[in-house]
C-alpha cells in the first residue's frame, strides 16, 4: 500500500496491522465541485478563524502546506509534514478508535480522504478531508500540542474497550456514511439513528475506551483554549465547521473549565454540541490526560484490570511484576482477598518481555490458552521473583526437582521442574514443568496429559491493557468494515454541472476552458437553477472586468436566496467573500 502514496520514514515504521487501514488518496477522483466546496470552506474559515482560532491555526496552515484554493494532495502534505516530525495517511471514513489513536502514537495524522457534498458544506457527521486536513493538520505544527496528540494516542490505544463500544462504533460509522450519501431514504436514516440512540442510551458501565474517547472529543475535536469569557478555537471539528465555528462562541453554548470530568460527558456526533470545554493552555491538556491514565488498568493492573479484559472480550495483555507479559483473550480470574490468584486465557496466547515475544512462547506454543497463579507461596514471605538462586534451591525450585507449590490463593502446582527463564536482571520470570497438575479447591486447571506446563512468575499484576504486548505475535490483518463510503452517483446532469465548475476553475487559473463565464452562467440558470456555489464563483470572477455579468449574477443569487432560505446565509457569505482579496495559500 505504501508504494501508492508519498511515504516518509515515519510511515515506513508503521506496523502492518495499521497499514491495513491505509488507502490511496486517488486525487483525480476529486471533482471540480469538490474543489469548489473546499475553496469556499477554506476562504470562509481562514478569514473568520484568523480572528477566533488559536494563533497556531493560521501559522500551521502555512507550515503544513494546506492550500486555500485546492484540496491538499497527500504527496505534498507528507513532504512538508516530515519537517515537523509527522506524516499523513488516507483512510476510508471512520476507523476503530484504538487504531486511530495508535496512528497518533506513531505521529501519523489519519485523513479521511473523501469530501463532503455541497449539500453538507457547513457540517457533516462523516470524517472528511476538510475536517482532517484543514482541521487537524494545521494545529499539529504547534510542538506542545503535537506532543499531546502523540501521547494521547500512545495511552489511548491501550485503553480497554467493550463489545458495546464496538457496536456503537459500527452504528455511528454506518449513520455517518448514510447521511453523507446522496438520496439515502429518510426512513433508512431514521432506522439507523434509532439504533444509535438505543445503543447510546443503554445503561452500561462506561469502558476506559469510551471515557478516553470523550476526552479526545472535548479536546482534539471540539476543544476551546483560553478563558471562559474569551476562548479561542483549536478543536478540529470546530475549525472545519463553518456553521459551528461561529455558534460555538455564542452564549447559547455553555463553556466549562476542562477537567477530568469531561471523560463522563457523552456526545452526539450528528448534532451541534450544547456545551464545550475550555483549557487554559495546551500544557493543561497533558495534565488531565495523565490524571486519567493514572486511573487506567494500564497503570493500576490488579484484579479490576483483568476483569476489564474479560469483559472486553477482545485481545488484551497483562504485565506481571517481573515484567512478563501475557497476551490473549482473558476468560477467567480466581480471586483471593481482592487480588488475582489465578488467570486464564482462551485460544491463542503469547508471552513477552518488554514488548518482545519470548522465544518458544508464541501462539504456536500456546494455541489453546494459558493459565497461571499470581502471588506468593503460602507460608513463605519471600516471593519467588525475589528469591536468590540460593533461596530457590532451598525451596527445591530447581531444575530436575519434583516440587509441590501451594500459593496463598489456594492454587496447588505439583510437577517436575524442567527449567526456568530469567530476565536481563537475572530474575526468574517463567518456570516450566513436566508431568504437572494444577488444581484449585478440587478443580483441575491443568493435567499432566496436556504436556508441558509453563508457570508465569509474578507476585502481582501491575498492568492490563488492550491489544498484544508484541504486535508481531498475532495476525492482526483482519479488519473488514461492515460498511464503506458510498460514492457520489454519476449522472449526465451532474457531469454537465461538473463541466461548468471545471470551466470556471480553469478561468480562475488562467487555463483553457470549455465555456466562457457568460456561457457557463447561461447554462447554469437554464439547467441547474438550484445550484448556488458556482454562481458565487462566477460573481467573484465577473467582478474583475464584467460588471454587467456581475449584476446579472447578483440578481440571480438574490432570487435564489428568496427561493432557498435554508442556504441564504451561505449565498450572503459568498457575496461578501467575493469582495475580499483572496488570501495567499
């Protein structure tokens, strides 16, 4: 896939499970109407946002190579982004939140390369290149914010999700695609909206992923910065919405100080936000992120961490106090005094140390699961991991010895020790047995006929997180979205309209054209009387040397404004912009 896009050294380091989401941008697929939509939004945004956005926005537009007149080409963006240590890739709409955040951890900006329809020029619930390219990209030129984004991705991709989270993701993805698609029946949209509402209103305990997703929404997507009385915009959702970027600063939208409480505030992606959060500066964002991370199983581990992994029904990992990491689908935990006494995975499992799979302990060695006790031996104050070679020998934990190990939690292991695996500091992290049985309160957990038994060594679980410790341990190239972006229909009427847009664009660029301005306007009036954006573009160009045509176009737009009150404000803004000099891109 990477050979089809402009790459750089950052993209080359992406793991294969992230590369599966990348698609070519196919720049030639953008129509002249798409280009006109981009130009209108960018002209309106840059003029307005220069006054109300954080100063990093306008500076970043230049640094990241975002043009006002043309949809950005990923080739050019990547050449420029690598100068600030970032890269960009194109994807198809929404991708799973964990993958989105992991891209950020690699300093890669994910850009949904499709662009909103003219009918949704003010806002679309679907991610598009206006939102991603003109919203996210400029702000990452600010080093402090860029580090927050990277760190957010690094922590966020470890957040444990739930099956409920995935159902919501799929439903919102489908809804955003249907709303952006042409001619979607209203009853179909209503059906999926009902599904989203039902899922979001379900009384379920919020997962780590759902909470950190909220933090992402109220900062990266819809964040304000400064004071409650005079905030500036920095969130990409606001920067890319020509409607909400204005309404968000009015008193109609409640402004709250940004704290960890934002993790509890849900959002509706299909509607304007009734409240927004204001951070005093970018550094404060990182403080709140760390405060949240301190509450995550990633840093707390323990019994609750394993339970979160069991509830998630997804691939996850735990790390023991020795540094040994176990990755798989966790299915059971035996408790002792509010601590894990034994854990069990089901299906393919891998063991790692410092994010690197242990030789001989991949999924081929543990295809049907892995179980191990956790904690200290009964009646012995010294944990196995803290024992010196002399201590281990004194307790018969020694190669070739047949031993009975009874743990505080009631787990009993009887077998002959084959060998032990040690970490770089010489501490034992794994003990292998033959002819081994593992029991708990009369229940058999492992029996000799099953072969070699590997016991993880660790007195406690210090971390639990989503995904594998070593991504190369598992086949993660499995993403099959349930829905894909619906492309615009090609009709003879639309082809003619695009031809008119192309002619006007060529006139502006001083290139050969099929129609003159006057001819384009005549055809527009006769065959495409509802279209307003091309008339605005013709008005802008006619203002230079054809005042008769300009007056005629203005009269047409005035009449259109009366017939279509829902877009009257867009026409008004277009006429105002036509009076202003075009900002350099």
